[in-house]
């Protein structure tokens, strides 16, 4: 029998707790005066990431082996009409908005204050639009506006694109790779996770990649909490982890037993397919 949504959520959060502990030990034991030296933890941290990625892949393969599939339409894949889902999406969205507000309030003296304000604005819009996106999944498909779904779905992607550019700008002269590589990897994987989930709104779904990336992105967001950064960014990382955990929970809950319907033929024109 495949894993239940609760098991998936608990396992991802538990794995993230181990991840943040390993990263914290690496920061404490492998760094001296801001420089990374030789340490066992420089191997433990990447191995833990690879192990988590492999386990999450096995979860998704188990769903396939049990002949479970996720509906390819947006409303079927992300339906979340229970009260618990409503409370969770509102709370997580509010948490993301809180992180954005704190980032603005605490970055007045930061040399990159302009960039941080842009990032905070994108994060605040993400916190507002993400609960609305999940709410739209509960409406009748005929009542939903495709362009609005696409707009909501792209806000987290835009936020993490800006975050990735900011991270690159901040560490462009940093020679200590271990000081920022986990954060960069986290931002990239989380960006890809939101991008894959946005595929349901854009009519280009990939359930297996969406599930794997949501679980791995949540794990990495939690691991990155061991690094030092502004409180607002920490809250945004935690809120992003909870978003991806809830995505994985919802998609697991919406799995359907039986053979998946055949995939529609892809248009021959590449631009049209994009």
C-alpha cells in the first residue's frame, strides 16, 4: 500500500529536521573564522541530500507500482476542499507575507536594500496569491479563469527567480563555496518545484516530477534554516517549505487508483507546445 498524505508530510518534515541538524553541525564543526576546513560533515550534508532525493523518488515509484496516478487537470490534482486545508493555506500564506514585511523592516541599512525590497514585494504577492490559487482548485472548472490561475501559479516562481539573482549577487565574490552552496541549491530546487506545480495551471502537468521536487524542495528549505540570514528570509524559507509540504500532501491525497488515461498528443509546433 502506498504512503498516505500524513505519512508523506511527517516523513518530509522529519527528514528536514535531520537535514537542518546536519547542516548546523557542519557550520559549527567544519567552519573556522568563516572558512570551511576539512570535515566529515562536508560529506554527510551532500550525502543526506542525495539520500533524501533517492527516498522521495522511491515514494513516487511506489505510487506508480501501486497503479495510482494523479489527475492531469488542475482542479483534479490540487483539489483541497477540507477545512484543514483552508486553515493551512491561509496560515502559510500569512506567514510568507509576515516574512516579507519583516524583511523590509530589517533591511534599511543593508547595502542591497533595493534588491531586498523587490524580493520582499514578490514574496508578499506570493503569500497573497498562493492561498487564492489553492482556493481556485475547489471551484467548478467552468468558473475558473485560466489566465488568473497562471498568474497565481507564477508568483512563487518569480519570487524565487529574484531570490536566486540576489543570492548570486550577494555571493559573487565569496570564495567559500560551502558558505552558500546549500542556499543556492535550495532556491533552484524550490523554484523548479513551484514551476512544475504551475504546469497544472498551464496545461503541461508532470505529476511525478512535481511530487519529487515538492518533497525535496521542502527538505532543502528546512535544511537551509541552519544558515544565518535575515529573520524575514528565514521565515520565507520556512513558509516555502510548508507550501511544498502542503502541495505534496494534497497531490498524494488526490491520487486515483487505476490505470492513468493516455496522455494527449503533443502539438508538433514547439512554440505552441511551450
